[in-house]
């Protein structure tokens, strides 16, 4: 019986591309050439689903997602995913608690392409006839390249150039004010996961710097996740501590050593906003992170009203979602404690 089931699964997978009217080749962000249908209307994302979804949202193709948000992602914390793609609330869950793909469920959905970060996922689904395009996002340039790739893949080839122009122009506009600041006017800051004592993402070194702060871990590091000793954090004693989880605020306040840091005692704790993804981590919302950081560190130079207007413009332009000022304020306040 199991052999028959496997045969049926394989046959379904083999028919995915066969049923396409025409096909084309794309080169993904790892250099792999992948044959995909010419027109793609059913997409799945496997692995770090919310961040990968953000790229689909950004190219205006949220309606192509043929799946649900995996249960491991708390629906309350990730509620904006359902605003940008309502079907994620009721669609089928296609991966297990370890991010591994559930092949039988995936083939039942009949996706025309899967997006993932993981080669292991590409291997498994590829053997079952599902075209898999891999993303690799670590730097701001990767974010722009990812938007271009997904836009080309899903039939919106102009969006990559539009996004890059917007990204670069917004960054330049912020830099005009930040670059004029002397070093002693740029506060020290630490992006921290106090739960495991790491600086969780390399890209934070970039957006802290671009937002007008001096990251205490910005020492030319190359590793994605930086482990930190308690001694190093205490010695750095940054003026601001930036977190990505609201719950981490209490971790700081209750920790015997970390609670003695000046930033904690003075309440200079920031938590990055939460939209499609956590703004402090890898996401297409990364350029908004820079403006948010600049507004937090230098509110006299970057008024809050400017930030609200920019957020509204971003989601309307790229996610094709019109948000009210109240909704924008909810996103910006999502990290407040």
C-alpha cells in the first residue's frame, strides 16, 4: 500500500510541469538553474515562511500563495501576514515543526514553484517534480536581488527596478542627515537576543549604522549570528539596546547582570516593529528599519509623522495594501513594551 502511495505522489509531482503550457529557466540566488512554468499562479514557501512570504508580498503577488502559515509561527505575533494574504489563515500547513516539507500535502496543493532558503528542501521537492527556487538573503543588496528574482519569477519584472530605486533613494535621503552627524552625536547601540546572548543577524550592523547609531558589535564581523559573552556586553554598556521580541524586555529587566546596564536602568530599550516580518531581521521591509531607527535615535531630525507617511507609502506601493494611519501606528507600536 505504501509503495502505491509513493507512486501516486511521484506521478502527481511529475505532472506539475508537464501540465504547464510552456516553461522557462530561471537562475536562483545560489546559481541553480530551475525550469518553471511560464505563468505561475500557485506558489508555496517552505522553511522560514514569513520572511520568504514578504518577498512574494513585495512583488504584489500575495494572492499566489497556495498554503497556510505553519502553526509554529504564532498567529497573533504574525497577524499582519493575514492582512497581506488572507488565505494564509486557512490554507493547508505544508511543513512539520522542524521546517521539513510534507511532500504528500505539498503535492496535493499542486504548486507550480516553491521558494525556500534550504538546499535540503530543494533536493526533496525536486525529486518529486516540484520546481524549487532558493533565496539567499543576508545583505541589503541581497534583499534587492531577491525582490528582482521573485518579481521576474512571478510575472512582475518591473518591480525589481522600482524597488531598488525606492530603496536607494530613501537610503540616500536618510544619509543626507545622518552623514552630517559627528560621531559623538551617534549613540552606541546593541541589537541583542538576551535569550541566547547573540546578535542575531548580520544585517543589523548595516541598519544601525545607516540609522545613525554606532553598533558595539560592528567590528567587521562576517558571521550571521554573533555569540556574545556577558563580559563583552557589560563592558560595551551601550546607550540603547534594540530587541526583536517584546518578551525580551522582561528578560533584560529580570537578569541580574543585564538589568544593571545603563540602557536598561534608563529605559532606553527599543523593540523593532513587526509587519510581514520582524523589521530588524532579513525582510523586504529593511529600508523601513533604517528610517525607524533614525527616528528612534534622532527624533529631532526624523519626525514621527515622516515615518508614518513612509510606511503607508511602502505598503501601498509594494504590498498593494492601503493601510490607515492607525494600522501603521499599530505596526510601529508592535514592539513597544
